[in-house]
């Protein structure tokens, strides 16, 4: 287990961590999710020992590592930009941490071969990083981090430099890898979909504080406050309340809409609206609407429901919230923070030090 207790960190006048406390269970995959400047990368770097806290403690499996250097914390770290040694082959990159520990050659070969098979790079041992795709380089970086049998694997926006399709594929792969190796993993991301897809638990950060911690379903369906709801998925404003766009039901008949709405407690009510645009987004359809009050909002429908309604621009429909569980009263937008706070520098050298 990783325990962070009342961690506090300033960068000049900027408060990056404001007495943050967090427990990360052994063997879990926990995502630190938040906007730029929320403190998520600073928290990760503090766990790794790459940042010294102003106050507070970090313990790993009951051992206080607050003042320990990175290489003595049992940490594997994977950066956004791979931090590969360009002059080394894939095999030598993965073996690096074991080599500097002067492990026997037979042990290194066995370990590296096993990891390359796990990450699907067994046929790329002799290639150099420049000869790999972005996704392959990231898998190589993960294999290198795992080679030294870390107690904890820390991932700082590991897929941020990749295109959308590769990111999706690697998310699935990372989840399978975690289920196979069971190493305690902490993932920093600003991508809500990535956190919901991969993590067992999510800690949502905002302005140096943790707003809510829980499993993805709980955070999405029962957000602790307006910020969590607004950050963890799309939202729409109806009658002064926030709802998920996919919870909005569109009905052509006003009386039918009122009858259905009576079944929902604390509903924002039935809103008469004009269709401004219908956008087909693959398997779903977004309907942009304008209420009589002038308020603009969007509903997200399945293709089947949209085809049934057969909506066109300029038509009048009646909108209602189909369920209450994801409705809150208002949203607070995340405040901006200085660019670059908590980012990593000299990545290859730092990762080598941790390894």
C-alpha cells in the first residue's frame, strides 16, 4: 500500500499540493485525474522521490520513504515521451536496470525474454527505439520499468504523445498487463475516458486538493460535488441543473414528456426546445438544442432512438432528464495554473536513476 499523508508542496507562490492525503491499495491500478495544474503530476513525482515535499509523508508498504532517494523506493517509472536510450537496442533498454545492478547474465536474459514476450515485442530484441512505432516504444518502456520487479509502477501520462487509436489499444493492453503482473500501479492522466477505462480507483484532483476517491462507477454515477461531475464526463445544463447528455430523453409529445417526468424525483422538469443540429458520431447521435429561455444544451441519443424520432433542424421537442442519479445543481470550473508545473525534466537520466 502507498500512503500519502498531508502532503504539501509549493513552487514559489503556487501551491501545487494542499495537505493531500491518499491511500493506494496494494495491487490496485489507481488513476490520478485532474486538469492541468491540479497537482496530479506533482503528487506522482513526490511518491517517486523526484520532488521533496514541504511537509507530509509518503510510506510504501509501511516503510517511510519520505526522505529516501528514488532508487531506494522500489519504484518503476514510465514517462510520456518514453525516455529511451536511443543508442541501445530494445533488449538492452529493457535490461538496463538489471545490468547496472550487476545481475547474472543468465538471469537478465531470462527476465528480458519473458518481459518482451509479455509486452508483445519478442521479435524486436535487436531493433533500436527509432525503428519502433510510438506504441511499441511505450511498451518497451513499460517492460524496462517492470524488469527490476518494482513494488510500485508509476505512469505519468504514458499515452499522451500517441494518436487516439493507439491510445485506445494501449489502454486495453495495459489493463491486461496489470491483471497479469498485479504490481501496484498509479497512472496520471487528464483523460477522463482513459481513467474510467483502465483504473480500479480514481482520485480526482483540483487546485492541489483531492475532490473524491472511489471506483469509476461510483464517481461517474454519484459524484461528490459539481466539479467531479463536470470533469468526469460530458454535462448539459437544463433548467439550472446539470445532467449527463445521455440521460436526456427527447419526446415529441408534451403530455407524454410530463407524464414520464413525474416519475423522476427532483427533476429539472420538461424543457421545450428547438433542434438546432443533429450530428451523427458513429454509434451515437448528438442533438444540439435551444430552450425557449435561450439556454443551449445537447442530448446524446443512441442511433436507434434518433432514427425513431427522425429529428430535423427547426423542429420542436420536449426534453427531460431520464434519471436523477447524475443531476447536480451547478458546476465550478477548474482554475488555471502556471504552465509546466509538475512536469518532468531530463527524463532518460531520471528514469535511469530510478531503475
